[in-house]
C-alpha cells in the first residue's frame, strides 16, 4: 500500500515587502495562523522593497487560506503568488526520454538510424529473441491502468491517473534502474484492455497492471498471463501481498508462532485482500477468514463474483458466519485492506494473545494507531508516519528487476514467495523488534536481495530464458 503523511502541504509564498514591513511582520503573521516556516529566500531587493519566497508547511488547503489571509491583512506585505510545492514537482510531467548515444555527425546518424539500423532490424526479424539484446525491450516495462481504482481516489479516469503512473515509473528507475512508461487507457472494457496490451507487448519486457478495479483486474491479468510470453503483474494485488507476507514472517518470529498455526482475518476481499490470502495460503497458513461489507465469506455459499466463489471454497475451514466480530474472535492476525474505522478496540480484545494487526487502508487505517497500540503486540499500517509501513515499493522494483534479468516469461508464485523471503531477510535477527519488522524503502539491500531471489526462482521454475546466467 502506498504510504501517506496525512494531508500536510508545503507551499511557497512569494511576498513583496515595502519599507513599512519587515521579515518579523511576516513571521508574526504566519505564526498567528499556526503556519510553520521552513525556508526563506530573497528573490529581489531594492531601496523600496524586497521580494522573498517563504516556504511554509500547512495542514491542509483551509489552513493555507488562513495563512494567506493573515499575511494580506498586514500593511506593507503584498502576496504576489502562492505555489504548492507538490504541484511544482509535477509541472510538465515527472519523467522524460533521453538518448543513450548522442548524434553528433552524419556517421552517428547513419548508425542509429538509416541506413545502419536496417541490419539490426533484419537480425531481429530472423531471430525475435534478439530484441532483448538490441532494443529497449530488455529493460522496459509498461505501467498500464484504466484509472478506475487510483490510490484512495477511486474511479478518476485515465488522465487523472497519469501523475500516479508517472510516479510509479520514477520509482522503477530510481530503485531498480528499470525503464517504465505509463500507459493510461481510455476504456474499462476487459476485452479491449486485453487486446490493447497484447498489441503493444512486443516493445516491452513486462507489464505492470496498476489501479484497475476488481473484479476486472483479475480477468485482465489472467487473460494477459495466458496470452503473453512476458511477465504480467498486478501490483495492487501481488505487490501488497508480497510485503504483507514479509511482515508476517518477521512478526511471528517475535511472538513465537508458526504459519501453520495462525488464525488470520482478512478484511476487504478485493484485489489486495484476495492476493494476500493466496500468498498466506501458499506460505502455509491454513485458517483464513475473509470479511467484506456483507460479512464473512462463507464456505459452501454461492457467490456471483468469481473471486469470492474461489475464496469461499478455499478459506474459512471452520465455516464461521456473521460479521467481523464473529470472524476476529481468537484471531492471531488481522489484515486490513478495506476502509477506515472498521476495526475497534472491542475487536482487538477478542483476538488471541500477542495480536498482530496490519491496518493498511490509506490514508486512514481501519483503526487509529494510537487507539490500537495498547491492545496489540505488533502494529503495521500503510502510512509513512508510523513504524512498520507496508509499502509496495519494497516489492515491485526488485521483482521486475529480477524478472527482466532472467528474461522471465511469467512471475509465478515461487518468485513472489522468494521476494517476500528476501524482504524479510533485510531485517537482521539482532534488529528485529515490535517497531521494526519490515525494512525501510530506502534500504539498498532490498532491491538487490529481491531481484536475486526472484531471478533464481525463475530459473528453478523454468520460466527464465537465461538459465546459465549468474544473478548478482
């Protein structure tokens, strides 16, 4: 789950100060509105006035307006412009394409383009696998969305989804040196999305599906995995599941429990909830109960949603019925991928000893951490302002780095399990404690270990095209 620092904003206020006002007047005005000054820069100075940029942290848009109004009321202070620093980062987009080889003369031109490029085209025509050696395919993935399930925003459409997809591409490059390109599709039709991705696939070494609403995301991923010979990975499902499993692996070391004996409740049976459940089952957990808005997913009950039908047949071995209260009684682990405030202190009191709670709804978790902490042994959220952040950044860069290095045709369950084990291993035994079960997203070991583990698993399971290669 993507992390959050609540809704804090950082703004830059450009002010013109005449001789009737000083910087102390500015500081007083901002302080009276509870603004937090973090930087001051002089842009222009003359005998008559000074222009300054004041960087201020505010809580939200309403707080920003209050700070602006406080400044405008002061004599000698003119508010020229107010810029949101987050918006400034996005001006003109956040990614660009750069040439690896400069074209300085006619000879350079003849090699990168006509006529020299024709020989390279012919070589690939004779052996399509050479595209991995002679084109960007070897290191490029498509980040594909229809904009129907973006962050906590929901169905906002392909254009509004672009900033998120650009950000994802940036993270792929920074963390794993994977080139990624955002593909935002103006359709929500499953067949059309599958046809479109299939048509563009020759130019990519992998497909990262992103922010596509359930249950269509399941159908799209299944169809593309069946039809393409490159990895297809829906990060909202599997990226979350991999990091959750890594966290659980380390959490149970602290509480002294085993995977086989865990009683797990998963709240929110959408894309992430189903994937987390499948990963836990693959890791050896036997007792999982899924809960959604309508209550427990009941074994033996018929469901129209095909994933819920699968879920009903593969979970809830005790055949429990009812709501979250009935599900959570005696549970060792709660995994929340649902909505804010569905979990209460009363629920926590019903859990087994040393409860483990992963409340990952964003930006507001299923229970406020300050309320939960006295009643749980280990707490994790999707937020960056609390310990134990469950963040997909720990998984997807390394998973695709490993898959590309192996020139894998798929990302299978064994590769995902290897990724989870690699993430968990980045927290050393002597470091492990209730506040540190998952490594930092900036830990350089994470991508190295995940990519190596994933590539080796690809070789072991026969989906690698580079069996002889040694993965570093």
